[in-house]
């Protein structure tokens, strides 16, 4: 099972490779500002996901973005996609249970 921050990062990378700041912006935007990953949490999480083989660094990036040699881009591995999919399916089951319990409309 992933940590919440781990799932957020994998979700951010599900569409395309991204750098850390783009991941932070995605999470904040998707959560409507309710979740903000600080740099410490973000990069500890990425480090853990790299070690677990769920993400990898890539040379791919946004060709329209200004070049910054320090910017590292990350993408999902096949294992990362499978882990994100499994976590999303678990969350969907939990939301169904919450709806049936009258907690979500």
C-alpha cells in the first residue's frame, strides 16, 4: 500500500513525465488546494518511489519549458503504473462504501 503522498506523486506522473515543481502544482490543483506537498515531503517521497522501482528519472521533459539543468524529470515505471492503478481501485471501493454509509453524496 502506498502512502498518500506516494499516490499523489504517482497520480501526477500518470499522464506524462514531470519535474518536482510540476508535481507539487498538480497535487495542489487536483486537491483544490487541500493538499500541498512541501519540498521535503515531495523529494523524500520521490526518493522512496525511485528506490522501490515505481518511478525513474528520464531525459524526457517539456520541450516548451525553459531549460534548467537542475530540473529532474520523473516518469512512472510499469510497476509504478500497476501500484497507482491498484491504489486508485482501492480508493474507488472506499468511496463506494462511504457513499453507501451516507458519508458522501
